[in-house]
C-alpha cells in the first residue's frame, strides 16, 4: 500500500500543480461544522497526503493516481466515482480510509439534456482517499449576529456578474416562465468576483470564526481551492438510510433578542416561504423515491428554523431506505443536483438556469462529500462557496423564485447571503 510519505513526494515533484499563494499544501482537506446537523453529527476532519486521487476531467473519462501508478478510466463521472469508492474501501480498508469528493454542478448537465460545459481547468469531479486522517470532535461555536449593514470597505475589490437591473431582468423572465406554466420555482444566481490573489485557508478560517455553519469545508486541490460556508445538507447516508435536508426561506438576524425572535416567527408564518419549501420537499421525495424502497420515503421534519450569524433559514428533512444493491452512481444520478438549488420541476428549471445565468456555475451548487465508509457519508450542497485560483476568487449568490416573489426583496436576499463572505474577505484581503 502506498504510504503518505511516498504520496507526498509525488505531489512535491508536481510543482506546477501547487497554488503557491495558499497557506496550505496541495491536496489538503479541512471539514468542520457546528451543531448536531453537521459533518458526522459533530465531527471534524483534517487530512493531507492522500493515498489515491480521482480527477474526472471530462464527461467520459477520468484519471486515478496513486504513488505507484496513474490509470486512465473511461465512464461517466458518477460511475467512475462509484468504482473509485469500491476500490478504496475494499477489504481490509473498510474502516481505516476516508474519501472526500467535490462535484461540479456542471457534471450533471448532459443528464438533463443540456450542453456540456467546462470551467477552465477545474475537474468535473475530484475525489481524494486518505488513510487514517485526523478525525476529532471540536466544541461547537455558537453563532453570534454579525452587525447589520454593509461590510466595511474591502481592500480586495469585489465586482458582481450582474447589476441590479440585470438581475431584475432575469427575475422577470423567470416569472414569465412560471406564469406560462413551464415551472413552479427556479433558483436564480449570479457570481461575485475578486481579481486579487487571496489565500484560501485564511478565508476559510475567517468564515469559521465569523459565521460557523453545519458544513464548513476547505479543499486545496492543487490548481484551485474550495472554501465553503454551507449550512445545507444535500445527502446523508447511514447504512441503508438516505436523508436530505433542503433549506428554503431566509430572514436577517435582528439587532436585539426580541427582534431576532420576531423575525424567526415571521419566517415560520410566511406563506410564500412555506410554499417554496413545500415544493422542494415534494421534489426531494420524488428523487429519493427513485432509489428507495416503496413506502419508505417520509418527511421527518418540516418547516423548522435554524439560526446563523447573519440570518435565519427554514428547512425540512426527508429520508428513505435505499433499495438493496444501489451504489453511489445511482444515488447521485437520481438526486444530483439538489432540488433546492435548481427548482421544480428540476429538468425545466435547469434549462431556464442554463438560458438566463451568466456563465457556468462550476462547483457552485454542486456538492462536497465526506465518506467514512462506503455506506456512511455526508454531502453538503456547495452554496456560500468560494473558488480560489490564480485568477482570484469567485463566489455565487442566489435564491429560489416563485410566482409571488418580489424582485427587490429577492435581490436583497442575495446580498444578505453574501455578507458573511464579504466580511471575511475584507478581513483577509
């Protein structure tokens, strides 16, 4: 079996892959969450020096690297990932190895009848296998409100991919499609960009301090870094049980406890937000029903509210028992991308997203997963996520639109969702 030291020598020799601006070495992972709905129900991961690496560079092939060999595999991204997991977790390594995987939203486009896209040199899927990484259970950090208002002037200049007028034009096109009966809900998003070189690890640490969430994640993939401040569970697997926890509905934190509680109650009672969440819950039930035993899919929590440093969110929880023999290729094929970041019906919503949005989403609204065994895993949705590379930083923000959405309110919600990122960027930029 290749040792971590041997693998590290291979990586060190591949100097062209190392992003020198970062405070972390290439192929480093840190996962840390807050609260009981977090990585491994409160676990944290620190890992470097993988024993195997899968990079899926195109829609029909990928490359597997170990300290001993490089192999070219042919197949679709999720099929290659399933094959990689079976190999990594083969006996006697079922409980000593861990896999971390990041998947682009764009990896699913052909499955929904959309044109293939690539985001620069970044892979559609990257998976890293680690032997006995550091797994710990840190103390939870309770989120304190970030004072309301715009973030301080940032030394790193941030520009939006859309102006407010451009956002509103796309917003009204979505509402036209809803009125025509094409779709019930669409998640519309746009990018924020900073062309200044920023180190990804300090940005991750600043976000963890200022806005602790359930699924904080940092991945240094060599030629790019992912910095995620995601509160949302895409999928959790425990044996044969599969769970998803979609988020819909947002309110800013209040300045005082009474105001904070009032905003939580307002969110719970908002008919528009509740309808938006119910639509996605129905979609997720359908997705899980494609791979779960008949009659096992159920909604186990509905319209609950969770609190973060800048906002309150409403969520529901859906679970089902997997049919025997269903692998990760079928699980991801049935559920990816998540319904809360696409819309309903999913196929038509994704077509509208493809038509209206500015450029490729890349890793935004994809997923990042931590597998502690072939049948024990958590996948976070890659929302509130920055991609850091030699060109700078890109961070997308957006939200779900339904028939009674109001343009001004929806635009302000996208700005609210970006506030924690902008405050952290001001700190490190």
